DNA sequence: CATCCGACATCGT
DNA sequence: ACGATGTCGGATG
C-alpha cells in the first residue's frame, strides 16, 4: 500500500463507529497488514501481548484498547509492560474511542489527540507500512490526505463528465481543480470573509441531490472574477457577492464548472472540511501533480524531488552565498540594504518546474534571509521586496503548471503571515497579480531568453562576483537592473532508447549541429545545453538534478565539449546518489547534481557521496566532466588501443530469444552423442555466469557442419525458432542478415587456446575487476569482452588497481555498477611502453593470481572478490601485481587512487596529444 | 557492423 | 519491500 491508500483506509476506520474488540486489527489492516498476518494475531499464535485485549505485533506495535477515560494510564501500562520490553515494538498505542495516545519508543515522540483526529497523524505510523520515514513524511500527513481526497474527486468528476476528460477539455478540468484548491486554502486562512465560507456556501446553497452544485460554484467563481466596482451590474446573488475579487488569471477564462454527482458533491464538502492552513506548497504541489496524470497516479510522486535534494541544487547555486553575505554583513545597515537590493533582483528560473517545488523552496529560503535582514535593520513589518514574478518556470503539462502558480501564491501568503503577521499578509493579498510566470510548453522548444529576459541595461554583474566578492568590497551597488539569474530544476531523463521521435527531434534542435552524435544524448542533456546557451547570452549559473550518465562514458565526449565551448565550466557538483523521495515506489535511477556557469576564480566544490552515506566536500581549481577533482580531460572512445596492448573484442551477441542457449538440464535433455556435443556445443559465459560460476551452453554450428546439425531434430527445432524470432525483429539487421544464418550467434568468436574474459557489468564493491581466462571450448556473450588467445600480461593489466580506477572513471556505469567498455576503457588505457622483462614479470603476476584463485576451488569469482572477505593469498597476489605494474609507471607504489587517476589522465593527455584526429581532447582553457 | 545504454530489471532474503 | 548486482536487445552512426 502506498501512503495515499493507507490514508484512505485510516480515514475510513476513524469514521466508522468505534469497536473496542476490533480496533487493533482494523488499525493494523489499515496499515497494510495482510489477512493472514491478522488472522495469526487473532488466534494468538503471533500475538505477544501481556495485557487484556492487547495486541502486540513483534518489532512493530503494541496496541491496547483502554477503559473509558483511562487512555493515559493504559499507555503507561504499555510502556512498562514486560511483553513490550521483550518484543521491542516500535510504537505503543492506547485509545478508548475518545482519546488517542501513541508513542514511538525509540525517539520518545508522542501523539495525543481526539480519536476522530488520529487520521491527521497517520504519517507518524507510516513505518508500520514499511514506508521509510524521512522526517518530512510526518509533517506532510495533511498533504497526503488532501492529495488523496482531490484524487478521488478528480476521478469521480471525470466519471460524471466524460467530455471533460478529453484532451481538449483537460486544461479546463485542471484549471477548475486549481480554482478549487485556491478556494479551500482561502476559506481556511481568512482570505475569504469567514472561516469555511466557500464550503459552507456550497453546502447550503446547493441541493442535496447535487443537481445544481455546478451552478452554485459557477456563481462563486463569477464573483471572484468580478471587480468590486462592477459588482452592481453583475447581478450576483447575495451569497456570492460576499466573496472578494480574486482573479489574477485564476478565475478568468472558461467559466464552466463540471456537473456533480451526489458522491462528487460529498467528496467536495469533505475536502473542504480539511484544515488547509497546514498545506506545504512544495510537498503538496509535487504530490498533487499525480492527480491529473493517468500514468503517474499509480506511482504517486515517483518523480518529484525531495527538499534535501532541491537544496543540493539551490544552496551551492546561490543560497549559500546569500547566507554568507548575510553573515558578513552582521548588523551593518548599509551592507544589509545592499544584500536586500541584490536579492530583489535575483531571478530563479526552473525550465522543468513541474508543480514548482524548486521555485517555492527558493522563494521560502530567500524570504527567510530577507526577514533576517529586515529584523536586523529594525524593519520587521516591511513588505517583501522579493517579487514573485522573479520566480519563473516552464512546464509541459497543464495541471502542474497551474499548481505551480498556485503554490507560489500560497508560499507568498504563508511567508507574509510568518514574517509580517496575518493582518499585513491579508491586506495586500488580493486581488492576485495578473502576470503569469509559469509558461506551459516544451522547454526545449521555447526561447528561454524571452521567458526569463535579462531586463535592463547591462548584465555586467555576472558569475564571477556571485560567490566570493572579496571582503573589502561588500558595498557594491547593484545598478544593473538585470540582476542575476539562476537556472535550476529536475528535468526529465530519458536515454536514447526510450525517447519518442519528437523528443529526439527536440534534442537535435537544441544541439543544432554542434555534435554529430546527438542521437546518443540523454533527454536531460537538452536542458544543460539550453542553460549553457542562456548563460552565454545573459550570464548567471545553472544547476540541475540529472541522471549521472551525462557525466559518464560516451556522453562525456559528446555533451561536455558543447557546454565548454558555450563558455561554461562545472562550478560545483554532487557525485552519484540513488534517487529517493517519499513516494512508496521510487524511480530506479542514480542521479548527480551538476552546477555550471562562466568560469571564475573561486575554488570549485565537489560534494562526494561516499558509500557510508556521508557527503565529503572536496575543493579544487577544477572539476572534470567525470565529476572528479582535477584538470579538464575528456576521453574519446578509440577503435584500437592507444598503448601496445592486445585486441579486446565484444562478445558474441545471441539475438536468439534464448533458443541457442541451453542450461545443463536442457543440454542433457536433447541427448547428443559425445561427438555431437563436441561439434555443436560450447560453454558460454556472460557477466553473471562468469562471476557467479553458472554454466551455460550454446549451440555452435559452423557452416560446414550445418547439414549434419539439421538432421538432429532438437537442433533443427531451435534453429527454426531463432529464424522466426529474427524475422519478427524490429531491427532491420536482424531480419535481413541474421535471419539468414539462424544456426549461429551474431558473432562466432572463440579462442583457439584460451581467452581473457572481462565481464561487461559487475559490482562496484569489489577491490579488483573480476576478470579471468576461459579455455578454447568456451565462448562469451555480449555481456563480456574477450581477448582471444592474448598473452597473459594483458590480464595483469586488467586485474590491476590502476585499471579499475581508470575504468570506473572513464567508462559508463549502470547506476553505479562498473560497466566495462573496450572502446572507452581498454583502448584508451594509457600504459608506458612495456619491455620484454616487464611483460614476463606481469605474466608471472597474472599466473600467481590465477593460482591463488585455484587454491580456493570451487569458490566463484564473486566469492573470491567479496569485498569483506577476500582470501589473503589472493590479495597478496594482487598486491604484487600492483607493485610490479605501478613501478613501471612511476617507480613506486601510488599513494592512493587520486594519485593513480591523476597520473593516468596526465599520461592519456600526453599520449593522445596531436595524435591522429584533430579532435581536441583537452578542451578549452581549464 | 560493433557496441553503450537503461526515471532499469531481477534476483534473493 | 528492499538491497545487491547484472540480462537483453534496440538505436545509433
């Protein structure tokens, strides 16, 4: 169950009459426990409670229903109960149907409220449903409830008004929902004249059978679209006339209201009953966008960015600097004033704004800073000088664009209440500003300069000064009206395989000929390039949360030369971390945060995500496009080794739907003679098979043996199955060429004595690459690379620490897995010229490694290279190998991986300088 | 024709 | 449900 489903179940439970005997089970059921789990608790077999009527689910919760008025005592009893001590539940809970008290034992955090209100605190218990509680979840109970209710209303309305669900009318529907949300918020915050006025009016004035609900709402909306001066001729009913003029675009446009069924009407009244003061515009906004999105409704908020991750973008982009300036200014009135003036001219632009949560967070953080300035200057009541119109966005989908605008309005009101008080906040709130700062459209096709224009005369104040103005010139006057622009956001990521035809065309139009390989770029790259182009014209800086692959492998030599030649450099970055937010089902992607802008003197900041979850800040003069500290280097893929190394080939791609591959059982089942096996069967390894010691076989028929093979029914059958599959493939090559030789893998490479094997994907936790050798009877799938019949010293190189460092840096990755590549990693690996003696030494080292492995037969490669449990003799063999190889590089052991990488990049640059193609490898002036 | 990638895919616990 | 860790075949130039 996701949070919304739990909320529904919990709300429903609270509305039912209280049943003391059933409550504990109903409560557990509402949090997603299965029937069988509950049955076992009922029969007592898993119920560890020692209290009468108590229910204790081990390591989860101890619940007891209290005698009337005895909730507090019962909770105390739960706290001290021996069973609680023994079964270590996370929560204890007591209720009598009137009062409700609960405690999380480890933190001591408690909830005490009326029974009917406990659904408002359901976020507290979400760990029961296995939903990891970041602190934020607890604080967003309201947002989840509101989202869930609106979701139900939305679906119900579409059911009653099918025409509103068509592509044409969806914007109307979405606009209608935005108006409703505004009204719910306004009626609970005194923006409307009387608490709950909107909901109450609808309840009173619309018939119970719901027949005229839409007319009543229509009149209210009409009132909010009618300036007070025109009210007389508008002939509004008296009950509508008491509503203020709101507009600002929100109530203009189509006045239509969908028809309400009785159910829809009751949902509406129900939603109005929530306390909308508690709304968090950032969180709510990100959840609500799922309401109007058929695809996202199930996944609920899978793609919205959590607040901590938004701050990874905004803090280093400009907020850290503003705070540093505030600190610097102390109580110096003039410096504070300058900072305030500067902030009033800062524009924040999110060209993939969704429901606007980056903009809302940026706005709130800036208001906090401004409030501190005003406090220090003794002007606490002062109206904000930060215009909402400086927060701009582009959003493709209609509904989120509506919500983004609303979220900003709500954020402004809440900030005014917080810093200036309710009275002043109200006085200036209505009518809403008419300007719409959120553009609905395709960000890669729109002109960013016209959406977020660099107004005013000059934009001379650019990135150089932003972070580190020397202390002695704090009184810079920000005369340029242009101010600073910061571009931020979390644009969509889509690898080339997943892009639609339109999206591919979008990317190409942005790239506009600057690379011939635009087809390989991720969709998100479009935002980086547009941002770089914007910055080239208008200054500023940009930072996005992005799939980490734009800083890996083949993307680097395609994307980064474009960004560099547009005049940008990496100013800061967060290295890869796994995408996560509060959604119960997270998108499966690993992201990085990358900030770009015009080069400046200040140190670059690299925030490294370590394996233990800590973030370590490293500073340096420059950050590489691979997100390491160091001089800019771009590694181009190469079709043959730049050093004198063996030739590494891609494995044999089956493209067979599994028909040419056999497990041991399948092989036995087709019953070949030994001679036939010898002729038609080979062992085959992919990454998995090689690392974990699986054994698979493949049908291996050389053309000269085809007739004989066809005589064997089992082989014939499989060959025909492959033919059919290849003929049906969307890939032209598969249909035309491969289908003509269905008895074979796409390639038929095999060693005549042995082959050195490198798995193409493998875990990043191992201390060395899990490479090795296979015999002449074994071949490889496309999930492994091979050096057929190559001298063993090649293996010594592959198995070295140096090579691992190189590969993990310059090759692509699968999330953070190691993804080997011959063209990007092996062919580019810089190795000094090896003497015969060197090769003999390295061969010896490789043999020792293989012997050490053999001593542990039948341990698999995965066993042998377990990062926590690697055998000492194998480790020693690798140490010696590293020692021998590193002496060849620099005459001694490297001190650490940083030094290794530095040396490798240096050598690579030297070896590729001026060689072959004119393509620049060291780009621009670092 | 060779190969790099995946807002992933699939396993085991 | 979550952590660990690698399949498979399309799209590309």
